[in-house]
């Protein structure tokens, strides 16, 4: 884990300096330098991530022998064939995939985040970076959809923006079929569809019914390439109380801010879109306790937390929060002393919460098998 911590600290250092620099060329250079640590660690890894050898290296080697892989999307096959023009080693494949994922996600953070440093912390502590080291194909698709979000998040979207988003999502589907769920976002930016009055009860009901819902899932996927998920150990769900709780708390926080602003008639289209996405993240994460397939689908929505959390923090109606706190505390505490720091306090609380999640999932349980870290330059050297 030392490598990852150093990587994060170096990147954050460049970002902190960049925010203090006024000259645009220097700022751009610093932003680029902040991307390099994430890219280098991802691109130079060897046997890091559950699927590194058995899935991706094996697929590359099989195609290098002229054999086809039936359960691999055409887009990723083309990427492998491109790599085979230059080398018979899968290393280049991981360099290119790392570049696509990291550059698209960091570009989205730079252009869409209201707090770049907080977004990078959520990307790291939320486990999204570590998932990208394992679920390579899916994270290429996820990063494409996240990048394309800019085209449907504007207050006024012309038909051209929708077409660009559709084209981007189509490319994502060619890399991983599950990214077809991204088309749902086209209908999520005009009306609040994930109201807490049904999302929360529905999530609770899913947890209660749990495996009884598997028959419904079977009807959906039994005749598709995902039918394999109906057999063996893949039939069961992933009951991750921590992830369900994390998504629920983020959703409730966003809902609270949204409805407070709606009452004051200060909501924006982007608020609707991001809250709808987080509602989908909560529902699909909860459904992940029923079947593992939903846990994979949830990733397309939960990744938006890297921009939605900073966004909603900036939308906190401080005066309204002061009133609510005074009611709860019955004016026993002088809220005025720290009222202006409520957004900062909220950001710190989120960081601490994600640190707790990170400590349990990636440090204690080694989710995605990213430790020990090994490089393509020295397979024998292992860094914990």
C-alpha cells in the first residue's frame, strides 16, 4: 500500500501548488504532472488486480496465437489487435488501458469538479482507482461515460450534445456490454425520478427479500452472455453493508441539499441529474446483495460521486442549515461561530468516512487484490 499512498501524496502536492499558481501554462503543466503518478502506478503494474493474469493477460496471449475469444467485446479485441502490431507482450495493453482510464477520469475531475482535491481523494479513498486495476474493460467503459457526462449536464442541451453522448456510450458498449445502462442517463436530467420516498423503502425491501428476487433476475439474463452469472458461486450476491450504507448516506445528504434548494427555488438541472444518478447507485448497490451482476452495474453510477459530492457541498444552503441546527440543538450552541465553515466541515467528514471505508476494503481485506504491488520491470520485487 506504500506505493499507492506515495502516488496519492505526489499527485495532491502538484494539485495544491497548481491551485496557488496564477499563470495558466504553469497550472496546466502541474495538472498534467498530477496525472502521471496515477498513470505510472497503473501502467507499470504486474499481476496486480484479480483479473490481471487469468483474464486479461490470458486473453491477450490467446489472441496473439491467432485464437478467438467469444466472450470478449469487439472493441477490446480491436485494442488487443492494435497492441499485437507492436509487441507480443501484454504490457502495452495495460499501458494503453491505464492511459485511457486515468486520463478520462482526471480530465473529468479537472473540468467538472467543484473541488479537484476532494474529487481526487474520493477517487482514491472510495476505491474507484483500485477497481480500475482489476475491472479493466468495465472501467474503460465507465470512464468514457463519466467523460461524456459533460454533454448532458448543461442547463441547455442541444440535440448535438445528446448525439455526442450517445456516440460515446456506444463506444463504451463495444468495450463492455454492461455499459448499455449508461443510456439511462439521457432521461435523468430533466425530472427528479429517484425520490427518497420510494428509493429508501425500496432499498430496505430489497434487503429483506434478498435471494427471493433471483428468479426475476434469471428471466432477464438467462438468454444473454451474462447467463453465466446464474451458475455456481456467481449466483449469489455480494452483501456489502458498508457500500450500501455509504451510498445511502451520500444519497440522503444529496437529497437533503437538493430539497432545501428546491424549496428556495435555486435548484439546477445538474442537481437533478446527479441526484438521480446517486439514487440509481443506491438501488443497484442494494440489488448487488441479490446478485453480483448488479454490483457491477452499480459502478457506472457510484463513480459519479467523485464529482457529485463536491458539487452538492458547494450547494449547501448555509442559512437553512443554521436554522435546522438551531432547532436540533435548541440554540444551546452558537452556530454563527462555525456557520461559514459548514462546507469545509462537511468535506472533512466525507474524507474521514471514505478513509474508514478504504481502511476496511483495500487495506484490511485487500479488495481487488492490489497488494502486494509488483512492476513489469521487476516481477520478483513485492511492495506492501
